[in-house]
C-alpha cells in the first residue's frame, strides 16, 4: 500500500475560487494498490477534461483523486479516508473554497459519505453504489445530482432513485436522472453523461461560473 493517495490537478486560470474533486470507482474488496492505468481511474479522465473546459477559466480547479488501494474493504471504507485526505489538501492549498464532488460507482458512494464536509456544496453521483442500511450523512443545502443507467447490472438504479427521494423529503435540493437503457460504464451517449455533470457543476458554483460557455 502506498503511503498516501495521489491527486492529478488541472489548475484554474488565475485565483482559485473553487475545486471539483473527482472520485473513481473500484472493487468491493481489494487491497491491491491503485494504478493510474486501471480502467476505473481512466474512466473519469474525460469527465475531468470536460469539466475543466467549462470552469477553469472562471477560477475552478479540477482535482482527480487516486486512492491508495482499489477496494472499499468493508468497515475499513478505504476510499473515504482518502477522500477526506484530499479535502484537507484542498483546504491547505486554497483555504475555505467551495468543493463539488463527482464520483462514479464506488466513487459515488465515497462522495456521499464525505458530503458532510463543510466545504462541499454539491455532489454528482454517477451510477453510484448505494448499499442498503448505510449511514446517510445530512446534506443540508448541499445540491445532489444522481445519474444512473436503467439497465445497470453492477449497481442498483432503484437504490439511487430511492436515495434521492429520501433526501428530498429532508429538504435537500436533489435530482435523479435515469438514463434509459444505459449500463454501468457510461459508454453509450458518453457526451450526455459529461454534459449533465458539467452543467450541474456550473450550477453549484452559481454566478461565479457561466454554465453556457
């Protein structure tokens, strides 16, 4: 296991007024070190580029986290500690800037577990892994978007829809977008997944980012 996680950063132009933190997927159980060449890591690279094209000129940096190991690993919840590490690094470098989390699969589960961090203003869950009975941190006014393929055989779109319904009942500004006939890996109409994510990121940063650029 490596000593700590790593981040790949696309810097903002000028002063950094916000950060998008991307969290990749993984496996239920694995202590194999994460590699930059694992498919789960590479899958979010196009999202990082698409988001950066929208926001970096307006002062928003894009950070892509790579976990220490590939697995969730039961109660250890390995990527959660790594995501909190990354949020602390963002604070050290940029102060109390707002952060939007974007996570796929296990990364979506991770994002929702750290969404109670005071810096987080928005969360995008892409086909997130949301097991029943897990702790659900209070989101308050944090915006939430979950996008899930209705034909996903790896994670459950019904769990995603139920999650959104539950947090909406608590007053959270949450949206569920079903991608009809899509599977888990965001391969069909990939541009639509990226568009929904990028526009939501812009919405979270409000007037400081122009979503129609």
